[in-house]
C-alpha cells in the first residue's frame, strides 16, 4: 500500500494550496466588533471555545435580557443558536446571555 506523503492542514486542504477565505482570527474579530456595535445593552462581549465556539454577552440590567436575546437571534443570518441565560462568573449583579456560534 503506497504511503501518502502530502502534508494537509487541519481543514484537509493540501498545505501548499492558496486559500481565498478570510483568516479565522479576522472572522472572530468581525463577529466581536459587530456584536459590540449592535448590542449596546451588553457591558462585555466575549468568545469562548471549549470544543464549540460560544459567545457570552454580560448585561447589568435584567430587564434588558429579552432585548439582547432577540437582537442576538436576528443577527448573523442564523449564526447564533441555542441562546440561553445564566449567571455571570465573579459578577453577582450581572446576567449572561450565551449562544452557540456557527461560522
């Protein structure tokens, strides 16, 4: 059986192939900037990767939570799913809206 000596990248594209896609870091920066610009109710917007990419929006006022959830659901043409609420770590007076991000 012949051995394949071709080097592949993580996305199964041969290493020498020129890609026309935007680098991941640039894509994530655009997502963060867009969320910060469109959801002014969020005091902090962060991305987290633990097997899956999640966005977290920390909100001080509890009455802003439905508005933040609605705005997040409308953005990105379905990019944000599984939107949920939770506690903000180390900030007992803040609330967190989290969502799964699909790029």
